[in-house]
C-alpha cells in the first residue's frame, strides 16, 4: 500500500509542476507520475547538497521539494529537446 501512496504523491507533484511550466496539455498522467518521482529524487538530492532534508514523507515541505525538482527536470528536458 505504501508504494501506491508514493505514486500518488509523485503524480500530484508532477501535475503541479506541469501546470506551473505549462506542459499539462502535452503530457499524460503516466508522464506526470514519472516526472514527479524523478523530481522528488532530484529535489531531495539537491536539498541534501545544501545540508537540508529533502523528501521526508507526506507533508507540504516534501511536496514543495518534489515540485521544485520536477520543474527542474522539465526545464532540463526542454533544453535537451531543443538541441
């Protein structure tokens, strides 16, 4: 059951990031889930580099970290596609 909750958390974070970056019409739910999970990993890693806690559970701080990480993944993906 825990993995299902993390998938839902990742989907929510990916969806918020896709709305912020205005890519919501171009991608589907599966892409939002993957984006949110990858964004959580990236955001947690970057927060660890600056000495802060990353994704620690189902709370607002973790959601913010995951959304910021997802935005970064979208941004990097856009740059790679243009080349």
